C-alpha cells in the first residue's frame, strides 16, 4: 500500500494472485456492484470516497477533432512514459492515439457534468469501428451506443480521483450493467 496516499482505492493489486473461478451470471452483476453505486459524485465525495459508480441520466456523447500539434504532443508523451517505466504492457504502448477528444455529458442527482472519457476502451471501440466504416460512422455508432443502447439496457459510470487532484473527478470507464428491479436482501 502506498504510504503517502490514504485513498482506500490506492492499493497495489497483485495481478498474479487473481484467478477466474467461474463466470458471474448476468443477473448477479447488479448485486455485486450496487453497493458501490451512488446517486451523485457529490454524495461519493461527501462520504470520503475517491472511486464510485453512478447511474447517469441524459447521456450525450460528444467528440472534438484534435489538431495535428495536439496529436504529436500526445504521441511524444506516450513514448516518453513508455520509455521511463516497465509497467506498461507492450500492447498498451502500441495503442494508437485517438484523433478525437471523446466526452460524455450526463446528469446525476447533483446536476449536469461533462467529462472526457479516460478509459482506453472508448478509443479502442472507435478504432475498431473506424476500420469497418469511415470516422463519422464510427463516431455515430459510439453516440448510438452511449446515448441510446446503454441507457435503455442499463449503464453505470466509473468515476475516480487522483492523489494529486483529490477533488477533481475523472471518468474512468463506462460499464454496461442491467438495472435490477428486485431489491437485494443483503
């Protein structure tokens, strides 16, 4: 555990100690994650949490094309970080730099937010679809997924803070998660 970071989520996971025992049935996923779901980022911060899940409403997927200088700067930063540490998997080092800034605007119980997608999965999904279609159709597919498909079926956002910015919440991931209609007895 880091001695200078008191956030409960700042623990070193020994990845080799993890084992998949059996798949988690879809019906059980909500029960597993529901204790972590808060009504708002404000509620999580008030509880002293630095990692939380929220069920957003009124999601809007937004993108902005990056300029050439911005792309070059990001590529150089990635190379520099990769050269400084051995923590990066070779696959992660080789990830392309996304030509778009991808954002989600959404509401929670405390109000409206707009955050840049900090998860690599959104950019990876963009690249997957841009290989099949042109950029505009790939972005439209992401818009349809985040604004229509996921909210219809159930979605949570993973949000967290960093040690150096403990009051700034970041969008860490988008999780497709059914909403349970049956309350848990636990």
